[in-house]
């Protein structure tokens, strides 16, 4: 309570970011409750809950920090307030023995992110969570060709659905249907429209996206948040051959409803999704107000431009690290990071900053250090 009062008081005395049209969002992904890190702060085989709790401690002191003098949005000013925390999936690790059930993973996740976060927004309200599922969350719900114990546990996906979609009649593990109950929603932030979708913008997701964007002026910038990168992951698509089953031989996970079209040998190339991407690129061209894309899945900090398989689009894209399965941070814990998004609605400038939260493992109280940053113009050309 003392920390929460301190942060609220800080927002009151440092209103420049907290009370203006500047919105700040923490972006994380792939927290993977249920597995362990090989090494973390001098210990070995550290449970995901302990690692995430350490991350949350760093998040809670963000308002005390000053943004770097990098000429980005809010440069040199106190953070003071954080409006949203965004997590793009793999909350629960796939239940391959000896990993725990999705129900236990969700309970741990919500105990941590639902109750330990003390971040407040510019109106001194507790930070809002914006969540979407990842492939592990969905595999736990629908099953997998990999051995899982139990074979299915939809708890994490059901809880995500109920909390993000807020149905009049909450779903239960028995009534939830992944085919019809997708976690797709949008949030407007000071004239910027943010889309939160299930895994990847395939042909099925684009039906919902099209309906949603019909209500949005063409001059309104749109940002997409989802689990997979713009190139997608071939094995996440649905097996195109009847009876469309998932097997250890075909490697399909049937997570993305669209049937895969590349051929039987495509899995030799992780980027073999050119046909699927072309449908997505056509959608991008029809909606030039889609200005940025954020994702996890294959995790490390990266700011890049997605050009499509034919190099005929340019979409600002941001990949975020994982506290548990980062490509580089899994073996070098000093590279552990999350991203802080600072949006100025008056200028439509967005600055994304890498936040290195464990650069001194021997001193857990050491504050987060800012790394790379990039500012993009969200204005629709």
C-alpha cells in the first residue's frame, strides 16, 4: 500500500506525462508459467513464477524513472504513470510432462499480474491489462500431437476470453469453443485504434478485423498486437489434408484456422508462408492506416520493417523478449528486457524503448536501464 500511495503521489506532482495526451504502455510476451529458467540471479532451475515476480518488481518502480534523453516522446521526463500492460500470449506453457496444468499456470499468472502490479495510470487508476493468447495457451485448450498431461485444459484460454471479451454469460471450460470463441477486441487510445487478435491475421481473423475497421475513419492510425510475427509460423496453420488432424508426422498445430497451402516440405523453412502472407499483405494495402505491429513468439528485442514476401509493403514491426524463453536472454540474463511504448496523441508520434531489467543479477534492486529506442510517425499518409 505504501508503494502504491508513493506512485500515486508521484503522478500528482509530475503531471507532464501522467495528465497529458501521452499514453504509456508496457509490452511483454511469452511469460510461460510452468517452466524454469536454467539460471537466474545465482540460482538454477528457477520457476517461472519467481522470474515473473522479479520482473513485476521492476515494472512497479518504472514511475520513479526518467526517460532517456533520446529525442523520443517524453524524452527526459519522469515516467510517472503507465496506462496499460500488454501481454501477447503463451501465458501458460504447453502441458508436456513434467510441466504443470494450464489451470495452475493461470492461477499463478493472475496471482502475480492481477494482484502484484501497483502501476497506476494518469487518472490514478490501476494499470489495465490487455491480453491475447499464444500457441501454447491454445494447444492446451484444443490438444496437441505432442504428449500432454492432461490431454486438454482450456482454463487459461477461458479465463482470457472472459476477462478480455466480457461476455454476458461467462464461458466455462465445458462451454468454451475455440472455433467460435475467439479473443479479438479493439481499444481506442486518444485517437489511435489498437487491435488485439488471436495469434496471426489469417483469412478468418481478417473477417473480424474488416468489420472492426469499417467503424474506424481511414485517417485513424491502427496498431496490431498478436502472438506471431508478420511472417507467421508454418506449423501453427491447420493441416490442409482431410481429416485435418494434428500428428507428430505432419507437425501441424491447427491453431490458425486457415489451411496451410505451401506443400508437404515447407516446414524445412520456418518462413515458408509466402502464400498466406500475400493474403495478409493484400489486407495491409487495403488498410494503409495500419501503421505498426507488435508480437512475441520467437523472442528477443527487435525493431524492424516487415516488407512482405514480395517486398511491396513497409510495416513498422516490434518484437519483444521473453522472461523465460528469449533467444538471447535465456542464456544471458543481463539481456532480459521488455518494451515501454510512449504515445503522444497530439503529434501521433510513438516511441518504443527497450527496457533492460536485469543488467546486474547480483543486485536485484538495481533499476531498469534503457537500451535501444525507435520513434515512428503514426500519421496516415
